[in-house]
DNA sequence: ATATAAAAAGACATGTATATCTTTTTATAA
DNA sequence: TTATAAAAAGATATACATGTCTTTTTATAT
C-alpha cells in the first residue's frame, strides 16, 4: 500500500514524538536504529519532513529532531500527502487517468469504498495516538 | 495501490474476454491500443499471464489471446496474486516484517479492516463481471 | 514449399524508489 | 577560539518497475 519512504516517515515521527515526551531530541542515527530503517536514507526522509514543516530540527551539539507543537495532532494523512503526493488518495484502481464516479471504471463501485476507508483511517489516525498505543504497550514499534 | 503491471493485466484480460464473446482472439497490438497501454510492455504482461495459465494464446496467422474456459470466473485476486505476489495481501501497513494481530503495530486496528475490505473486493470481482459492466454501458474500459 | 502473421524470447533502455557515501553548514561545549 | 557533534546537502550507487527493440519460433494461408 504505502511506499517504504512513508513507512519510515511514520515510524520515525512516532519515535521522535515518544522521545520528545521524555524531553529528548533524537538524531537520525538513533531513530534509524530504533525503527529498524537504513540510517542515511532515514536522514533524507527526516530532512524532507523538516522542509515540509511537519517536524523541526536543530543542528550542532545536542541537536536532533522534535515537534514544535507536540499537542497539535499530526494525522497520517498529512504525512502521506507530503511523501506520496495528493493524487495517492484519488487514483483510479483500474488505472484510468482519473477516477470519475459519473463515468466510472468497472472497479469503481467496489474499489472506491475501500479507498475511502483508507482515507478515513489515515485522516483519523495521528502520530500522537499511535505513540500512545506504544507507550501503553498495546502495540509495537518494530518487529524482529 | 496496484502497480501498472496489474492494471494493464486486468484491463487487458477484460478486453480479451469481451472480444472472445464476439468469437475473436485479439493480439497484443490491438489490446494495447484498446486499453491505452504500451504495446511491447503489454505483450510481456500477456506473456506472463499465459505462462501462469490465466489465459491462453495461439501463435501464427489468426493467433491471439483467449480464455480456454470463459465460463470459469477469474477473480482479480488470482490475477493480482500472479502479478504482485501473495504477500501483497498481508503486508503490515506500518512496514513491520509481518502483520501479526496477536502482537500488532499501532496501525493494525485501523489498517487491517481496510486491507481485508480490499481483499474481499478483489476476491469477489471477476473479469467476467467487469466485462459485463462495460458491455452494459455501466462502466468504461478507458478514459481520454 | 513459401510467404505471412502472430506470439515468444532475449537484449537493452529508461525511470523511480531506495540506499549509501562524502562534504558542508551550523550549533554547542570546552 | 577551537574542537566536537549534529543536521543539511550533494553526489553517487543499486534495485526494481516500467518500457522498447530485435530476433526467433510457430501456426496458417497461399
Ligand atoms: S473510475 Fe476507477 S476507481 Fe473510480
Ligand atoms: S501488524 Fe501492522 S497491519 Fe497488522
């Protein structure tokens, strides 16, 4: 479904948020280790998220990544939009140039509800909520 | 969601089925033109579908692609499984190595129903049903 | 038999996502 | 002010999906 870049982005942000709660600002090496992702590639992903203002960073000693406004909910939708692009949410499942319910492809009737379900899920899920599940031991951040 | 290869595969099979109903066996050039896909790449896709026995082909004059048993429903699930591989249907949405509802990622609760909805849709939809929608002018095969 | 038409096969090319390596910039600590 | 630590940036590499070109095989029509 999502590309690896989006997966790393979401996992990285969850980890950063959890660390921020402890008053820490993790760097990309620590993040990559904890979310089991390639170090340098994760640095690039975080760089893009920083450019897109989804997260902030500080250079130099004691630097790292952090949320400027940790209380403001960050939805997965906003992250995926930045990483994959807006069209990701409206693509025709049959491969036509656009999805058009007035002139649908033969998959539209069955596919568009699935796509809307996905959209609803990522618009309602936030980094904060995912992080809480992990802190409450209701979910895991990585798997062996 | 699906890769272009799967999209071409599904559209191509729908077109072949429709033509078979008219007693014709289209070749890859005609198919590619009608489903708006790259000619040679479509040939490769059809070659793979033939190898996987989802469709049959005949070489030489008057040859082309056709269904051996047009009445046997062919689900999109079977096509996607051949093209994208079985794991496509069970991937963890958070990017963990496996999806495990006993030890879930924080997205599992919201993501797995979407994934199951997709699975159900492609297991219930068939090439025959899609083709019928097009023949009944309830859906289109291509878009400008 | 020969010419023709078509898929199959193999080789090659391009594009995009993913991944790594090196150098530069910037902030902090000593 | 110098050394150090960290992100940013740039260049390069690899893998895989996508796409094209050429040659071979095979069936049919003449
Ligand atoms: S037209 Fe294809 S999914 Fe809407
Ligand atoms: S464990 Fe991640 S989707 Fe099931």
